[in-house]
C-alpha cells in the first residue's frame, strides 16, 4: 500500500480576502490577516482595494515576493515563515508607502538577494 503525499496550496483571491479577518492592530492600522492559508503566490491583492495599512502573509508557502497591484496605503508587509528566495524588481512601485517589511525565516541563500 502506497500513501501519496499531496501538498495543497490556496490561491489568494477576492473570496479568500473577503473571508479573512480584518481589524485595527496595536498600531491602530487597518490590518488584513492572511496567515497560515498555504498561499503559494502573492496575487489578486487589487481585491484589497487599497483598504489596508498592514497585510500579514506569514506562515504561508510563498516563494517569490512580487505584486502586480499598486497599494499606496500599505505601510507594513509581514512575510515571516514562508519560502521566499527572490524579490521582484521594482517592488517599491507596487508599495510606495512601505515602511516595514518582515522576511524572517525565509529561503534566501545570500544577503545580496535582498538588495533592491
């Protein structure tokens, strides 16, 4: 008897965003909590309609930090405990107001990979 191991991943879509907790965090910023959803890629963030100051995508399966949506309101992006090994070029264009980016416990091989 063979048991297959299937890794299920979740797509980040408008439905998941609508069903996820949103609240005022300790800094009184509006935060969207997308932690622990097995999300494999950052996509469809335009569905947030630029309503959030902080988005928590910690504890997912994200491999590359990239975003096609422009979210000028976003100040904090939490991406700890993912599998990120690459950052997209021109990330600052997608998040022009970003002040805090947390990348603890990811898969960067060298610090040079964090250079803008």
